[in-house]
C-alpha cells in the first residue's frame, strides 16, 4: 500500500467511514453514522477524508453559516498521528471555509488537549472564549477553549 496520504472531499456516502474514525478518535463521545450523515448533508457543511492508500486515517467535518465557519470535529487515527495529517486537515478546513465565504473559522478544544492546542496555535488560531466544565472526563469535567482564525485583518 502507498505511504502517501491524500486528502479528498467527502459526502454523506462516507458517513460510515467518518463515524468509525470519529469513534476511534473520541471514544468518550462517539457519534453514530446517522448523526454524521445528517451533519455532512446539511447545507453549508463539508467534510474531508485523509486516505493512506485506501485506508481512511483522518477526517474533518466543518460547516459555514453566513460569515462564520466552525470545525465540528477533526481527528487522525492513533497510528497515523505526528506526520502532518492533522495540519493538512486544518488547512483544508481553512480553504473550504474561505471558499464558502467565511471570514472566520471557530472551533472548541478541551483545555487538557495539549496536542490539538499546539496544532491550532501553530496554524494561527487564537483563543476568544472559555466554557468551564464543557467536556466530561472520567475524573470530572474540563473547560473548552473557543479558538478563532480570522481570514481578514482587523
Ligand atoms: C489533534 C490531532 C488531530 C493532531 O493530528 P496529527 O496528525 O498528529 O498532527 P500533526 O502531525 O499535523 O501535527 C501538527 C502540529 O500539532 C502539534 N502536535 C501534534 N501532536 C502533538 C503532540 N502529541 N504533542 C504536542 N504537540 C503536538 C505540533 O505543533 C505539530 O507540529 P510539528 O509537527 O511541527 O511539531 C490528533 O492528535 C488527534 O486526532 N487527536 C485525537 C482527536 C482530537 O483530539 N481532535 C481534536 C479535538 S479539538
């Protein structure tokens, strides 16, 4: 199998694949295929899959409403992490959001998610809010940070 990882747009047909990746990346908050299909099928939504050969190794789901875009979920399978795939998926989200007319891209990240926070920081996102106790953890709750990437300089 080729080691090259390709990104490709995904639609509702890919819902089972995206849902399987989502469950592997977020075992504490698994989504079913129907939830993924509903989200990806909404106007303004888009998804991108990362494929190593034919093997799905990463995904991102995002949506655009008027001028604001949002990353709903992004993940890379554990064995494929640390090779730039997450960064490419963020870049694809930025491109897809800009193409659809967004002026900013938002996301939420758990305050204890060091890898994701480092990724977003290095991609140019800045914190704009904090939601205490937003995510459940086996030993309690953790805050969500709201991050924003702006396509326009202010
Ligand atoms: C967050 C996630 C998508 C990153 O994907 P990835 O393919 O491993 O990321 P990349 O290889 O593109 O790394 C890009 C940057 O992120 C940061 N990063 C990635 N993994 C990191 C880690 N374990 N520790 C610290 N920083 C890390 C680094 O800044 C890295 O840049 P560098 O390689 O130049 O140092 C992946 O860890 C993941 O799927 N985690 C589980 C699901 C999740 O938490 N999703 C995000 C929810 S908001």
